[in-house]
C-alpha cells in the first residue's frame, strides 16, 4: 500500500496529505481539540460517546480520533498515508499513551476486504476524505457497510459546482505537477482569490484579518494548512447534496442532519442513521 502511495505522489497524481497533516500538528492546542469535540457533539447530537465504537476512515492528523476518544468512544482509525497514521500515533502518545481503546492502522477506504474485517461501528466518520480516493462512490459504499444497525454515518463531501469544480480540479492537478519549490505559483493566487473580499471587509471594519484567523475554527482546524490541503487535494471528486442523499436512502439510511456550504466552495456535511438493511 505504501509503495503504491509513494508511486502516486512521485508521479504527481496524488497530494501528500500526511506530510501536510504532520505540519498541522505543530499548531494543535487545547482550544482546537475542544472545537473538534464540539463539532462531533453538535453533528452527532450527543453529549458524549461513552460506550460507543467509532471508526475514523482517513484519520488525517488524528484530531477527530482524539476528539472521539476524549468523548469516551472506543476508537479505530486508519489512513492510506503512513504519515497520517503516524500523526494519529503521535497524538495517542501525547494524550493516551499505551491506550488499548484507540487502534491505529494503515489501510484504504477502497479495500473492501480490509474494511469487512473491521466489523461494525456505532459511528463511522469520514470528513473530507472519500472524495480524495480516486473512486468516491465505491468509498461511500464501503463506508456504509461498516455502520452497525441504528448506527450513524458522518461524512463530508465536496460540493459539486459544475464548471467551477472542473476548474478547481485543473488547479489542483497543476499544483501537484509543479516541483515543490514552485507550488507557491498556485498557492498565492488561490489565497488571494479566496480571501481578498473578506480581507477587504475586515480592513473596512477595523478588524484586519479577522476572517482568516477564524477560518476553520468551528472544527479546530488551521486556516493555512487547510488552504494547502484545499489547493493540493488531488484526486478530487464532487457531488451534489441530493446525489449523496439518494445514494444512502437506497442503502437503508435516513438523514438526520445536513449542513451545506450554501452551493459554494467547500464540503456539505451529512449525518445518516442506518434504519433498515440495504435494498437490493
């Protein structure tokens, strides 16, 4: 698996997500962790996760596995990128050394055999991951298969903006095809494109860079490393909210929460509950 990942990164067909998350960990503090916990409680509509099993598909930095563990869940997480799995292990060592209720592995969301061996979980979580696998609909199907009866599935998928999304795919591919030292040629224009309006408004209000400072705060994320993740995030697929809803309705799920990005850039967040066996 790692060999395949390295080949994809070397051929510039995949972004090095794990390396980006490793750098993000230097910014992680208690406030960010508390915000991550709050986002889980809010979307899952729970006070805590005591006694629940929690599967984090594509754990990235490990932040949300940590948040789930602090909320009391028995956590199992994995990532395709060994450096991301290493980030989760670092957080486990920092906050839950030698913990037997937080398991971390390397694995692929597209490996149905691997996933079937994990069993079923009360909560399956995959935020902003499955659209980067290169086979999003198969990954969405595989994630559904790990949800226990009456369990919850919490996912976030990039919004389909039509031609705009096609242009962003081209931007991301261009970023990954550039040598590392030249990627600023994409990053800086994207930074200006995404933030010039809000930065101007902040200046006029006498609150310089307020929007930048608060970007991603609701989930405990970092605006800079989120920007790099956005610009570099390739492979890249998208879906309209109704497509995701229809996909899971036909697989025995009922949607309980939806937070959209208002038809704009970003992810739509969904929480589904398994209410019946999948339809044939």
